[in-house]
């Protein structure tokens, strides 16, 4: 079984064993992750460890502090058999034996998808990641709140300068346009 060890400064290291048949492991500060990392520098949903035909990859899922190796940030990182990466200030040591790597290769060749299915899966994965939807929803909420704050400020200024309600003035002007005045 591949092993990862999470070390957060000031805390005891957390060792994990990963079953070879698990295609995806989620990592982050949130309790809904497979691997919970108790560090404020780790995002609620920080990264995903994905099994590939050649081993494992670590994918950043929109974290604040990223995935770092030698002070270089990576969005996707192929993990060597024995390597250490940083998720915020927490280190993750990854260890995969040669036998486990060979087993992954055997499993891949036994159930290799057709080139068309592999291409379709790649396109679907690239075009609809969950983090893109989360980002879109968050951006929409921020824009709506900004528009609401702008309108509230505009209404307060109008009331201060004219002593009348902006909404009532707009409704009055609309009513006069409809009646032809």
C-alpha cells in the first residue's frame, strides 16, 4: 500500500496507508476530506491525490497556499516513489514501493480503456471540474453582493440629497413615462 505521512509543525505526524484500488483521495482542512490536515495554512479542500497508470498525481483544487516543491507552486504534480511536497506549511511525504508501482502497471494493462473512451474521459474531466463550478458560484455571489452594496449606497446618497426614496422616485418617473408626461 502506498503511504503518505502528513506533518504539521507543532503536531504529531499523521501516517496513512492508501489502498491501490482507490482512484481518488481528497486532502484538506475540512472534515469531509479523506485526509484531514489540521493547519490554518491548508485550504478546506486543498488537493486531490489521483491514481494514474504510471503512479499518482497530486492536483491542487483551488487552494490558497498551493502545492509546493522546492518553493515552486504546482497545479498538478506527478509524485515520485519517494518525495515530499508542501500543502501550505504542512509537509506530505509520499512513499510507493517498486512492487506497488508494478502492480499499478499490471492493473492498467488488464483494464485498459479504448483510446476513444480515454479521450472522452480526459475531455470531460478537463471541461467540468467541480472546482470550476464552485468558483463560478462564489464569483456570482460576490458580484451580487457588490451590486447590492452599490445600490444601497446610491439609495442612501439619493435620500440624503433629496429627502426622498430612490425607489419611489424611480417608480414615479416610470409612471410618468408610461402615461406620456
